[in-house]
């Protein structure tokens, strides 16, 4: 075989993508022979040549004389130069190729360190294979996999509808990445996406949920057989804490990276360091970052993140073209009414195809769904008759019991509360929308009379807080003869693929949570979305055929007012939980962490300040060197901080859990923290915009729920525990009744939230038992209410966790006060804001108006409202929030004392709290650590209060023990000598004194002898130290 034939064989092998077992074995033998010959000596190489040539000539029938010439030629070749040796090696390889039909020697050397090609067979259903072949990314499979194989980090930018979320994991599965040294991990920013994508990929691969699984915060179906694991990014971040190198994974896919969630950014920063470490160990890990619209420069040009620029694979094509239609004018406020008109017009005039409408929040979803269902009723007259019969039954009842609709709640609590205050912007939007209903309906009636459609519209809501079974309805085909219309929040922008959507109505609005880095106040504002998100929304229309996107704003607004990309979440929210987790992973200098988009310095400083006040971090140590003054002082995690980092909740709540093991309070604290960590446990009613009857029902609902909350709040300290007592009783009552849908509806509880609370309670219970060995608590479904004393202690624990969330009521203004003071009526002053804040009207403490309270958070609507209120006592502040108090000097009246039970010097001190300098009355506290503390300890030691064995010498002391605390004590040498010895050994308690005597039994002997007559010295020496 000549050189050309050898090259052609090598190329043929390189193009092969599938090998059977026999071929892979042959390839391994060929590689092994080449590898051995390269490592052998000259004589060994020549002898190998001899044996190989002998074997080949025997097979070809050569005579013996020709065989005898081979050793002679070998001896000659052993003496020639290196160039002759390579020629002999080529002859050897040619003979091997003639026998085995394998690649040439040079190609074998290049491939000897590479693993053979692997192809895992997949038995897909014919219809699944047919549908996936239509996806654009299928044509890019070779380039995608070659890039992944050749690089440790790969970025894939695929437009909406390209199929990257479902197909890339399948590419990797077929290439054997899940069958070698790990499984394939795929992170999603949303739970619903993780679950739905897991089901879809399993269906396409024709595998069960044992092989393709998901894991979200509270649930999952992962098994030992799992090959592909979908999860939320927070789940993977927790796994990094336990296994930093993620050794059980071979590939990590970060999907929907354009959303720039906090956990996604942290994960990418960590993985940028984990990937090289795994590479050095020889157990390689591949990182794939995927998104439909990605600001690639944040990754490719960020040398702190990736030292080597990762390649970018772009999948540009959509499944089908989408035509964009802009409005000629842009509605300033009534975008919801504009969306209603557009949907009506599409349904009347355009061919069949599903409609997807994007609005900002849950309340807008239900408002628009209600109007569309009324305009295009799905069940027609039958539904109207049913409603009338229900209304007649309801009116006939003597007592009106409110019917709680579990769907009737908002995605963010700010809107619900504001609507009840009647002057929130969202309420104005709804009012404007309803004011225009008559015009819209009349216009609609005219159009229907002139030939418009009367077909029903199958309207479905979609938002993140919707129950799982109701979310899944959007994936089912609509009833026959109906057009599907889905009204959704931005949850439908990303991985979720709703089938048969042909028309997208985009309001261009998004509800964003803004966080004030200085005050910590969160505000929800409705703003324009980004261009990238707008393209994402438009892409939903091109999944199954050519589609149309109707943008309810002009092209000028789109070009001028829309940002190119949405802001990363990490710069829009507090980062105290992330800082704690990073400190727990020994990342001390947060500013040096390779964030794709680093948080603001003020955010990090505020987070570290909060964690220091909670006791999770040490006080920052400032350097005295000039060159280090500009550097940020380093804080270290404390033992308490390590305990707090183990709990999957906010650091404030983690502090409560860490303290809750005292006095059998842990079960109550776990339940409260679980309830506070879940959004919207209570279904909050919204004012109905229609009939008087519905308004009466609304008032009845409000009255009924107020009575239930008052009953749950109780009296005494339980009432002062406030909204948290109501939450605790609600959780306990629901669990006692089996957490049924009927109970939740009757008592205004959101069923989905209660299920999440139950799962989080179980998770926290298990974590507490692992972190606190003596806890031994269980998930008690019949948890008894706390006693009055326990409720008081829980209030103190709540204060310890929320020490920075204290507010004090303003004094009532006088009758002749000006407008500024009148606005402060019933208002509170908090430590972080200058503006007055108010208790939320739905709080059980709304009418009580305690002087001092703690709150969970502040939300801004028409006013600044505090939510999650509990009353506290002012004298608790120096005890449970000492880092925010400025203490006075110890008071002389009453004088300091020694507490035997606590082994402490106690004194009374006044204090001021926070930057507002609220005066706090005198409180009994431990004596501050200073020189005077040692003086008082010396006095109590001489008086026999600390060591009873010294009491018998009190009457024979040469000086009164009170001399130790006198201003003229320095005039007596014995007082100064005793003081110096105590300070030198750090002895200011009985415990430290006993330790000092264990080290040196003669400690303080000579000093104490100066206080007694010389005649007693021998007796004292015989009995020293005076403890037994």
C-alpha cells in the first residue's frame, strides 16, 4: 500500500462516527503497538520488526531463505542513523496496515491519547424523530459537538425555537458523556422549566424518569440510574458546597444564562475555577453556557472569568419566520386595555392559531382572563345559567360565607396591598381598563354583527405561582372548536414551549423588583422590558409555523427606550445570602471573585455589615499599614456563621434557627421560618370591579378573614407576636386538618404555598437535626400552639434575627400640627429610612399600634408599608440587638453585682438604639469588658462572692474590698498588685480563675497574703487554692 492509500484509510477512519466493539478493540491494539515501539530501545524495536515481518511472510508463503535474510537486515538497520530507523518504522506500520487495514503511524500517534469515538444507540419513536429533525440545531450537531469535545468551556447562542435546551443534552448523551465518569447536569432558572424539560427530553430519548430526572428545591425524582439531571441553579450551588469539584458530573449545562439570575452568575464564576481544577486532576469537566440572547462580551471578554476566550457557537435560524408588527402609537397607561382589544381583533379576523399575551403580573393575568372569558365564553349560555343559579343559592343563605378563589392572588404582594389602598398605579391601570370596557364591548358587538367570529376562546393563565396541574394545562390541546389563548407573565419567555402558538401580543412591560442598596427597601415597578426579552417573546410565535408578534408600542419607543439587555439580577437585589455562602466556601475577598457582572461595592459592604451584626462574620480587621488602608478589610466566617450557612434560608431566618433550640422552641421557629420563606401563604383578596353583589362578597371575605386572623392571634404575648403568630397557627391548623384543599379555601390559605411550607419544614427539620446534634425534633403534624411564655421567647428570637428591622411609633401630632406632622399620625420611624412607614392594613397589629415593632420587609406602593409585624419591648434591644446599641457607662445606682448562676459581673446601663438614637431605659447587662470590670471582680473575689472558701478571711482583711473600686485605690500597693495579676491572666470570672489555678496552684497566693495579717500566711499557704 502506497502513501496515498494510507492517507485515504486515515481520512476514512477520522470521518467515522460509530465503531463496533471489534473495531475499537483493533484500534486499541494498533495504538498499543505503536506506543510500545516508540518507548522501546533500538534492539527491542528491531526485534519487533523482525517478528512482525516473519509473521507476515509466513502468511504470504515466502520461502525459508527469505526469512533467514531478515535477521541480517535487522542487525544492519540497528547500526544506521535515526533517519533509517524511521523508515523501518514506516515499513513496519505499512505491513500492519496491510494485515489490519488501520490508519498510518503518524495519525495513530496523534490519536493515541484520545478516546475512541462513542455512540450510544437511542431507540426514538418515529414521530419524535420526525419532529426533532425539524429543529435548526440538528443541522449544527457536528459543529456543536466538535466544539464541545475540543474545548473545556463552550458558549451556545441559539435563537428561540432552535431546540438547544432539549437537543444539546441528547447530543451529549449519544456521545457517551453520561456513560463514562459522570452524568449530565442541566440548570434552569425556573422550577417549571426544569420539570417540563426533564419530561420532554425523557420522552424524546424514549427513556424513563429513572434515566432523565429533575431536582428542584423541595422535590425530585433522581435515582442511582440517572444519566441526565435537570435542576434549578440553586440546587447545583448547594451541591458545590458539599462537593466543590462536582465529581459526579461530566458536563454542566447552564441554560437560559441571559436571565442573569444571581445563582447563575455565582455558578458560572465557580465553574470557571472548577473546570481547570478538574482538568488538572485528569477527570475533565465540560462547561456549556446556553442562551437565546446572550451578552456574549460579559463572558468572552472577561479575562478574570475565563483566561482563555471560550468559543461561541451560534445557531441563528428559527424554526419559522415571525413577522413583527409595531403599534403606531404607544399607550401610556392602558396597555392592558390595548392588549384586550388586540386579542379580540386577532380572534375575530385572523386564521386559526393560538394566542400568547404577555402582561406583568398575576393580577393582570386574571383581570385579562376574566374579560376575555366574558367576551368569548367557552361554555356559552350554559355557563351563564350555572352562574345565575349559584348566585341565587348564595343570596338565599342567611349567612354569607366568602368563597376564596385560589387563583385570585398576585405574583408579588405589593400589588395586592396597593389595590386595597385604592391609589396604587396598578389599580389605576385596572380602573382605566375597566372604564374603557363599554367602548370595547360596544365596538366588539358592532364587529360581531358585521360578520365577526362568535367562536369561544379557551383562555388559560400562566404564572410562576400557579399550581403545577393548572400550569400543565397550557401544554394540552384546546377543546375542539376553540382557539387557545394563554395570558402569561414573563415565565413564558424562556424554556417553556407552548404548542400551536401563532400570535404573540407583547405589551412590552415587565414588573421588576428594585432594591435600594442603602436603605434595603424593595420596590416593584412596571417598566419597559429589554430588546433581548422582546425578541424572546416574539420567538414564541414561530415554533410550529410562521407567526406574528404584535407589539403594543411603536418602533421609536422600542429603539429609544428599550435597553439592549436586562440588568443582571445580582445588581438588583441584596446579596447577604450569597456573601454568607461564599464565606462558607472560604472565599474571603468577595471583590476578587470572578463574577460575570460584579455586584456594586455598596451591596457587598451592606451585606457584610448585616452579617457582622448577626454574628455570622467577624469584625473587619483594619490594617495599620498605609499601603493596605485602601484595601477592603477582610471578614471571616464565625462558628455561628457556619451553622447559619447550612440552612437554605435568608441569613436573618438562619440566625433564628440557630437560636431556636433553647426552651423547646425549635419546632415553632422552624414552622415560622418555613412560612416566611414561602411567598404569599395567604390568598389576598382583590377588589372586584364589576357588580354590587361581588363588592358585597368582597367585604364579607375581608370581614371573615379578619375574624379568623384575630382568632389565630390569641391574646397576651401570642397577640404581640402578631402576624407571625397568625402564620404559625395557620400552618399548625392546616397540618392538623391534613392540609386539604377544602381547609385552605375556607381559611384563605394558598394550597400550593402550604404544600411548599410542608416540604420546607421537612427539609429544615432534617438540616437542624444534622447541624444541632441535640435537637432531636420531628415534623409534628399536630403541633400544639406555644404557651404564653414560649410566645414571649419567640418574640425575643425574632428580634435577634431582625435586629436591623426595628421601628418605633411616632408620637401622635397635636391638634394644631402642620401637614408634615399630621402625615405622621399612626406612622413609624425605622432606622434605615427618613420617610415615615406604616403597618400594613391587613396586619393583626394594625389597630394595636405597639410602640416598638420588628418587620419582615418594607414595600413601597402609595406609602411605605411594613409587613410581617411583631411587637417587641424596648428593654430587649440592648440584650438581643447589642450591635445596634450605644451603651452608657455602668450606673452607680444600683451598683454592679456578681451573678453566680451566669458567672458574670452585672450592671445597669442606659443606651441609644440605631442612627436615630432612640433612648432605651436602664437594663441589667453584663459589665462591659474594661479595666473597671477587673476591679469589680477583685472586690467580689475578696468578699467571697466568687469563691466561698475565701469568705472566712473577709473579717481579717487589712483593707476593705470596696477599696478596689475607689478612685484613690492606686494609693494602696496591694490593690494595684491584685489588679495587675488579674489583668495579666485575663481573669474576670470564676471559670477563668479556676483555669488559672489549674495551670498554677500558687496563682494569687502572694498577692492575697498582702491583704491579711502575717500570722495567717501559713494557714493560707496550706489551704491554697481555697477550692475543693
